C-alpha cells in the first residue's frame, strides 16, 4: 500500500511518541487522517487500545518500533493484509 505524504508526516511525528510496546499519535487527527495512519500501524502489527489511547504492539521494544516506522517513511509504503490478498 502506498502512503500519502501527509500520512508519512504524521508517522514521522509519531517517532516522538514511541514507548515500549506502544505508539501514541501526537495530537488530534480528523477521521480521514486517522483511518490512514491506523491502516499503516495495523499493517505493522499494532492494535488501537482505547483505554491507553495508543496503538499497542505486544512485546515490541522502542527501537524495533522506530525501525519499522523509519522503514515505512523511507519507502513510502507498507504491506497490508489487503495487499497480500
């Protein structure tokens, strides 16, 4: 899945909010932007957790999460479930 420049900018900002096992989206996004960012974070293995207001990545450390996001930003794409069929 190709990722828009706006979504990549939001993901780049997320690098400031990476914690062990989770990523917090900094700031409030409109629905359309959130859906796009959510698709990328879910493709990376994250799941939205309403209670913590973050995407949870079970057992993933900060460096691993940052590397995954850096890879997405560098390539401008991510492989999602729908890409695999």
